């Protein structure tokens, strides 16, 4: 551990073997100290940011049937829905009423299932209508999985799909659908879903087109520690490529943030089939600390209070996190598995302040706006 600490202080990049050593290090406070050092080097101000945003799941129709998901409804199911424009507009107006009048100051996170009835013209029409009516809403929407499916249904390339969606108002892409970037894992928990390479290709294409995206990890299902570290390696390499392209004028996009959260098994098909306990808060702290030290080219690490709860998210600010995430206003995917933690902006600010930091509101681009 001392050798790794010395090399981190010298600014050296850690290898995957170093990450294995850190992962296996038994003393969590040691990891906290190292991750907090790296975080402070990147963000010397005692600031923790947060975002005013809303999560809108525009449809729960999905034919993929991932075994870790308790949110989807098969096509034709009586439990299925696709929100109308009017329903989506009402949700956006509630967001704006909560304080989203700042230009591009409220994040609209729109994600759903793989609905075979929704081709690109649906999204172009919806995004254009949202952009015209609510110019202050920043469309951070559609996972790589959804984009691949829209491209497939519409007989377009990924690049063509992204260009058309961007022209309609899409600003950036969330990192959902990454789960664990290992096909051995994906074949077990979501064998109908996109492959590791396909997920990465969407984000690389977006970066080349000048669009920012985020990266995520859902750990704690069937993967091994080595597969978690392989996931982090692929994210770091993809960011290296994006930053190189920026420097050479070949693309302006990158990963703006990394978010890790633990698998929530309750009510899913994997419950009872996976012979392990639900990931603990200590395991979350270990993962975010490791991510902060290993992902040396990603500036922002965001808390997942939705899965971890307020206290663990607050403690995690000392394990390398510099962002508390979004107010969200509603959440339907994780809550479908029995985990439900949402917070008001005032509660987020209180928790940040009590942890010894100054809360500052940001936009989706991680620019301070208060």
C-alpha cells in the first residue's frame, strides 16, 4: 500500500495489478485517505456539487427481460405504459417550478425500455417539442442500449442516429446499460442486450461527434472482482481516447462523470439464484475509493444515494466523491426492486454541509451555476 501511495503522490498512473492490490487492501480508512488525496488534487475547493433534475421513464415496455431488472413490462402486458407528450410536459413543468428557470439549469434524464413501436421519428418529434417549449431543460437522455435499438429499428447507423437525435435537441447521453463491461457477465444477466464493445462504440461515437456522456457501473450481481477492474480499465481507456481526440481536434466529447452503484436484487429474477448477499455499504465505499484512484482521467465521481441511502452517500464524500448527484424528483427502476431513497434539494444541501463541504449547484456539464 505504501508503494502505491508514493506513486499516486508522484502522479503515476496505477496499473490493473495495483488496482487489485487496492481492492484487496483490508483497511478502508487507508483507501479513504488515498482517494480523498486524489479528489483534493483534482478539486482543491471544499465544494460538493449537485444538480436539479428529473428522471422520466417515458416507457417501461421492453422485450429484453434482463434478469437483474424488475422495472420492465413485456410488450402487450397490462402493466406496460408509454407516456403521452402531455404527461411528459407536466413532469417537466413540475421540474421547472422546483427551480429550473436558470438557462440549461435543469437536467431532464429520460430513459426507458426497448419498445419495438418507438422508432427515431418518435424521439425526434418528442425531443423537438420539449426543446421548443422548455429551452431551459437539458436533455440528458437515452442509454447506449436504447440508441442501438433505435438505430436498428430505424435502419440507421449509430452515428446517423446520434446526429438526428442531437438535431432534435439531445444534448448528452447517460451511462446506463453498462452494468459490468464483460460479456461473460452480460451473457448471464442480460444475454439479449448489447455487448461490451457495442456499449463502448456508442459512447466513442458520441465523443467523436462532440457529445459528452457519463460512465457507470452496476456491481454486485454475478461478476468477480477481476471483472469489476476490467470494467474500470475499459472506461479509463475510452476516456484516454476521447481526451486524445479532443487534443488533436478529432472530437470534443468525453465522460464527464463516473457513477457506481450496487445491484438491488429484491424482486428480480436473479434473487435467490445468486448465492451472495446484497452488496454492503462498506463495499460501496471500497468501490468508489478505488474508482477515484484508478480513473485518473475522469474529473467527477457522483454519489448514488438512490441505492445507498443518505448516510453512506455522505460518508462517501471522504472516499473520493465530489458530486452528490441529482434531485431526480422520481425514480422507477431501482424502486421497483424495493430500494427507495429520494431527496429534496434542501436535504442534499444539508447533508453536504454537515459533511464539511460547501454545496454548489451545477448543470449537466458540471459548470457551477449558483
